[in-house]
């Protein structure tokens, strides 16, 4: 039990003394952790954007 409270105090001390990680740093860490999901979303976004731009160019031709 005291080990848990010591870890909590250490993490609180570390959090108070260090600056909060930037949004970009957290996003990159999350992408590395969830590699497959991030790649799938990236490719789906790329395909959707290409389809959108091709569709708009076709309609405004």
C-alpha cells in the first residue's frame, strides 16, 4: 500500500516539475503505440481526399 502512495507522490512531483508534453508529442506517441489503426486512418483519409478532389474537378469541368 505504501508503495502505491510513493509511486503516486513521485508521479505528482514529476508532473509538477516538468512541463506538460505538447499535443504533437502525445499524438506521435499514440501513433507509434497504435501503428495499424493510424496507418488505416491515414490511407482512408488520403483516399477520401483524392476522391473528393477528383469529384469536385469532374463536377466543375
